[in-house]
């Protein structure tokens, strides 16, 4: 990679004692050195910080699906999810550094702003931290976190460029939702339908992302558009049987977080509509013109749609307050992306 090589060459020049007096004015040489702010920006880009706002909703939707009220263990599950998600981001760029040198030379590793060894070390440390946090949430949570971490590493190192790649990514997202259910104290069985719905959305987004640099695929965004429509119908439909915890909270004479039927229906329907609007429009544009820019926008739209989908799943489980909390992560994520000038988000 020419950009990375030039950065390293200029760095080598300033490391030689006395070279400044021969090679030119010191300020010109010093400008080649990465500043602390530029290093922080490179790490923020590597870890794709705006995408972090799509993570807490997994655990919260899982807790809602299991009929449990979020608590301290839910926070530990969220922390574990964030660490494992970021581990996957760092490992993704480490595994793809040769490919990115050709297709995405501006990224932190091929451009030389972050050393590959540092990215790999970060992935290992973040994975360990995620497992420790899951262990703090209890053995059931750790039982989910271990295969989740294994799926993340298997996807980035082996499965990403195989036909099993999208399924592996979908499995990771579904396991992340189950992690929240297990950590909060509810059973994971009740959360399986929500995990399957969230995993289906992730499967569709990942399938589209496989062509974001080359474009040319109409089938992937078309399938994602159809998946979005099907998921909207399933999520907007009233859940026939609430989890045990929600049924108890909704019993006569008992107070709980379950909203009245009219409010719950409106909340679920509204969040489902937001999910559809966020995902469907960029998918439709990519179907009409599967160019790389529009395919990348479709991927970004699918990622952003994850939050309203998580909120709709929580509302479907009868957790009105939790669904509103999750929904609030969407504007927070947009504000952060604008604040940090990182508006493009990718999962590849």
C-alpha cells in the first residue's frame, strides 16, 4: 500500500538523529508524525464508534422478550456486547488488511495509521473483557457469551468470504439478544423468536454488504427489501402470549411497565413503521441502481434500521419503557456520527 509505505518512510526519516538539518525544516518533518488526536480518530474509525449505538438494544430487547426487568446484570450484558462487537470490528480490519489495501486504502490499517499488531491485540483484549463482563452477569450469560465470541472470531477469520458468512453474522446478532435475556435472569427460550427476527434482518444486511465495493447485485437488495416487509408484518402483529413476567405485571391490581393495549399497539406499529422507512428506501434505490455508492447507502440504512427494529421487538414483548429507551439511541447515534464526522458506517 503506497499510502502506508509513504507514512512509514517519512516516519523513519524523522527518527534519524540530526536528519532534520539535512532534509529540510523541522516543522515539515514533524507534520508527518501522527498526533494524539489523529491516532484517536484512527481508532474511532477502526472501531466504527457510531455503530456502537446499535448494540445496547440487543440486550434490552432480549430482557424484554424474556419478560424480565432490566437491572445491573443487563448493564453487564450490554458491556459484554459492546466489547465483543468492537473486538469483531478490530479483527475484521486485521483479517482484511490485504484486501483493504486495494479496495479501501483510506482505512486505518492500510493507510499506516494503526499497526496490524495493535489491531489484533485490541481484538484479543476486547474479547477477554467481554467474557469477563459476561461472567459477572452470571453463568447463563457466560454460556451465551462464549459461543458468541467464537462466532465473531470464526466469521472474521474464516467464514466472512464464504457462503456461510451472512448466516454467521446473523447468528452472532441473535446470540447477542439471547445474552441480554440470559443475563437479566429470564429464560432464553422465550427470547428465541425475537432473536430469530433480529437475526433475519442482520442476514439481509450482511448479504447486501458483500457487494458494497463492487455493486452490480440486484438480488441481494431485493431480497433484503422483501425481508424487511416480512419482518415488519411479523413485528407489527400483536404477540399472542406475553412472557411470564409481563403477564404478571399486566395482571389486575398489579403495577408494571406494560402499557395499555391501545398505547402498546400504537407504539409497536409506529416503531415498525420507522424500521420499514429506515431500511426499505435505500434498499429500493439499490435495486433500481446497484452501484457501489447506493449499495453502501443500503448497508448504512440497514444498520441504522437495527435500532427501531430492536425497539419494536421490545414493544412487541410489552416493555413500553424499554422500547422508548432503545428508540432514543437512534437520534443519539446520529448526533454522535455528525459530531465526530463519521457518517459512513460499514460492517465489512
